[in-house]
C-alpha cells in the first residue's frame, strides 16, 4: 500500500504560507491588509483560519 503524500505537503505548505503575519495579515491593526509585519491579533487569526479552511475544502 502506498500513501499519497501530495495532499499532506500541500496542506502543510498552505498552513505555513497562510500563517498570520508571515506574508500578509488580513485585517491588520492599522490597515485592511499589511504585508510581512509578523504581528497578529485574534481577528487576523480567525480570518486566516477561514481562508485556510476554504482553500483546503
């Protein structure tokens, strides 16, 4: 039996890329979208979880 690792790698890659503050943060504290600020808030984490869930499903 062989396991398909492609979907696992895609999910992990998207999780890393969509981490709030790494590439972008939506919404940020001062603007609607901010790039590479490495600061997060509860709302930003919730928005990134929703985006990640929509992409994965």
